[in-house]
C-alpha cells in the first residue's frame, strides 16, 4: 500500500491561513457614503465648469440657441473641409437644415448604421448627439443611442461635432452620471480630441480618433 502524498507548500500555507481565521470576527460591510454632488449646485455655474474643462482638453466649445445651431454646423463643416459627412440614424433633421449642410447631404451622405471600414475611411466628419456630459471632468458620453451611431462612427472620421442639450444632458459629477447610464450599452467616454504623446511628451492629436472635436452646447 502506497503512503499518502504529503501536502504541497501551497496547501500547507492555505491550511495555516484557514486555521488563523477560524476565530476571526466577521468583517463589517464597508460604508460607501461617497459625495455624489459637486460643490457647485447652480446650473449656470455647472455649465461654465463644463465649458472650461472641455476647453482645457482642447475641445472647441460653442454656445448657441436652437435657431443658431443649423448655421453653426454648416459653418464648422465648411471651415474644416467636411466634404463627406456621416449622419447617425435618429439625429434631428432640423440640426442639419442649414444651407451649407443641405448641400453636403445632397451630394450623398452615408448612413452611419451600414458603413463598412472602407466607407468609414472615406468620411471627413460626423455630427452626433450624446447621452450626457460631465462638467467636472469635461467628458462627453455616447451610448450608441439615437443620433449617436455605433462607436466606430465617432472614432474614425477626423472631425467630430457633438451637440449637447444643456437643458437635460449635463450633470456635475461622475457619480451623478452613472445612474443615468446603462452599463449594458456601448459607452464611449470622450474628453477632448484623440491625443497621445511619446516618451518626450510631444503631443500628437488624431492618432486614435478625431483630430478635432467641436462640442456645441445647445440652448446655452
């Protein structure tokens, strides 16, 4: 009859840990009474904070009324050479009613829902809405909802124009944003244009996403 195999070092260590924990008291549940609101509660101040932090991340920020939006989008596309513009399904048609935009649309705008990688590579610009914006981090969050399109649509074109409704899409802090987001959706968190740097900290924009990000605060 063969002798039993002696326990391994791992088994001996784990046995000693279990023995040491036999009489250990129960670990209380941690309390997570985190601060969920920013120190700034005034809506105008939160909007100013968002503007400041977006600009700090080198996004170009515009504040417009509903009536001014179509003209602004047309001007931005014309100034940035947006010859081929992607329009995600569900984007309000009125946003694209400016004469400059209508001319681009008449020339043929691909639908963001059916673009192939070759189609994406040929797109100059994309206009989207967003899920919400976070003031204290200067972050725009997209979740693939109406007017946003799939994630690739906002990562490949060189120019991204994102419209934020100031009346209902701005929160002050990250803890305030999480209950309003569905973790099952494809969330994209954007803080400024795509940027990276080498070991000498030379900043290069447009490597992993749009080189230029315009954020339009609608109704501001």
